């Protein structure tokens, strides 16, 4: 079964750093793009960026460029989303997604990692 | 490209037909348009890709159509389990993806 398993919920303070993970299984992790999608409380979906694990190539939405770092370790079939200095406005649910063979759409979704940033 | 979905909320009875609209600010290739369903408390799941192709396991009461700037998701006979928020999504140039703001489907 193809699945993406995300790391658990996090509670952090403003200014702290954070790295959340997404482990793929059941397919060749290296050759599918992995993306990240943010969902703020009660809001819609926002595409943040993607990584191609085989070459560690990344692309970011202009809205998230410079705010987060996306990476992947194909040896362990894991993708990461990290922040160097969290803000309260980063409080959200973060989904990792697999882009399909035709990478225009997202065919597999993780269950999401809830991040709460509060002083 | 901005995707605008309408209506914001659709309230219908079981067995009725639901028509959800997704309008793009510029023309979108049909291969680039997808729809997702998000039920309360769950992650989204892929419903339709390439404008009209159903994803694996999606019932045939769900169908997609459209071209250019106007796309439609139709649920032919609503069931109570279809209560969800539906998002359209497009792939743009230079590896960027955009979602619409979503349409909430309520079952009376």
C-alpha cells in the first residue's frame, strides 16, 4: 500500500525552530515529487512547495519562499519541512502529498501534522 | 492563476444533483485541473484529475468536465457521505500549484 506517514503534533514557542517529517512507503520514493500543503484553522488549502527526492530539487510558492525549507533524504524515503524561527501565524495543519506520475495532481496525502505556535 | 469556486456552500437533499463550479482567471489546460474532497477531520483525497478522470476507488456518481477557464464537478446523486468541502486545483507554469477556496456541500 502506498502511504505517507507524517510525524506527530508539535507545540512550540515563537522563535523556536522545527522540522517535521513525512515518510513514504509502498513505492519508489525517489522518483515522485513530494509536496507540502498548509491548512490554517478553518481555512482552505495552500500549496507551499515541492521536492524531487532523487535530485533534492526544490521549488517554493512565492508565499512561502524564504519562510520554510523543504528537503528530502531518499536513503530513508523521508521528506522534511522546517522552520528556523516560528511565528504564531505558522499555526496550522501541514500535509505532505505525493504528486502523481503525471505530477500535475496530488494522488496520495498524509494525515497531516498539526503545528501550534504559542507563547 | 487564481481559481474561484462557487457557490461557497451548497445545501441539497440526498439523491439530488450537485454542480460545483471552478473558474480560472486564465485558461488552464485540461490535463492540469484536479478536484479533491475533504471530509470533516480528514485529509483531502484526490477525486478527479485531468479534468474528467476519476481517481482510483472514486464512485462513478462523481464526474468532472470543462475547459479553458470554466470547470465543473458534478455529483449526480448525493449521498450523506458526500458531505465535505471540495477543492479544485490547477498546475501552473514553472512548477506551481494553486487551489480554489473550496465549496462546502451540506446534506439536508
